[in-house]
């Protein structure tokens, strides 16, 4: 009987640790509360999947790993405009940009939803981080340095006031480097493989599509973003994984110490500067 009682308590505890909440229409977020002593920091995570797939449930190792360290974690769903299609070289560029734009719209709405309920979610707005992997990292970067903002001021003007104290970007890239300026810089932790075959480490076309393809689209990856931060003397840490490919987009499942150190340094005001760490995490 005692064993059964203990199992019931354990199951109840696990159930309470994660809650699914609708934030708009059929879109939702999975909320993972801190396990143990909360550290006061929250993070909104956007999953990858090439804007064609991906599930919030698959991000559980990240969410649980962070919650065990005291973080308040929100993993959001968003519209997968190209579901059943492709984000490759044969998909025309306007369709690719639409897929990104819709994801950015949803991420913006999710962030506003969380912050509008900061008290009930126990979110400190001054310690609210943004994170994303692959397509989710691209979505996160576009939300921070938004090329779509002018076309939808009702949705995006809210973000003219900084809403994120920092960002964790796993194999992401910008579609327009000019939207990133010293005045709107956000402290960033970047992780990227130098041989990423999908999202360029530096500046190149997405999927390395030839310029003659209908899906040609230039992207500005982690190295290019880092160099801008270094030029402007901004807080940015780039972990360069020499020889690694797009699998680095999943390193949020393993690099908990690096993420934790970065986030704690941001909220405590420690001077970070621009720092590149090369040759880590080799296969």
C-alpha cells in the first residue's frame, strides 16, 4: 500500500510539473515548472523541423533538464505552413519567407501571452529568455531582429520595448543582417557546426541552394552574427563545433552547463563581451 501511495504521489508530481495551455486558436505551449528551488529565470523555446514538422513533446529532454536546474520553461507550438511540403531548393523563396513569417507571428503571440500572465506563470519579465533550434532558432532570431515588423505593427510594436534579456540560438540564421543593430542587440549564446549542411555557419544560401534554383535564399549564420557582435563589442558567446553538421541544432539536449552559465551571467550583470570557443564538442 505504501508503495502504491508513493507511486500515486510521484505521478501527480510529474503531471503537475508539465501543463499544456492554449495561447491562440489551436496553438499551445507546454509549461514546465521549476523542479526544486526556482532560480527566477524563464525561457521560451521554439522547436525545429524545417517549418514542415516538429513537436513540442520532442523537446522534453531540454525542458526537463532546464526545469531540474530551477528554470521555468515554455515550449511553444506554431503554424507549420509547409507541413507536407519541403523547405528545400525546389520550394519558391516567397513560400519560404511566408513560413518563417507565420512562425514569427506565432512566437510573438506566445511571448505576449506568457508575459501578460507573468504573475500566474511566475515569470520575472526581466529574466525572460528566448531560445530555438534550427527552424526554431531562425524564428527566434527573426523575432529579435524582425524583417516583418513594419508590415504588422499591431502585432510587433509590443517588441519595440525589449522583452527578452537574452537568447539561446542552436544552428540558426537571419534572413536580413541589416535588421540587427547595436541599439537592438540582445545577449546571445550561439552554437553552430562549421559543416552545417542546412543552415550556413557563416553567410551562404539556405541548404546551399544554387542561385539558379527557385528556392535560393541568402542567410546569415552564427559566425556572421558573432562578428557583428564582436565589431560592436556586444555580449555574445559563440561555440564553434569544428567539423560538425546540423546535429548541433540538438545540442540544447546536452550542453546544459554552458547554457546555465550564460544565463546566470546575463541576469547577474557579469561582463560577457564577445567570445568564441572553438573546437568543442567534437564527434
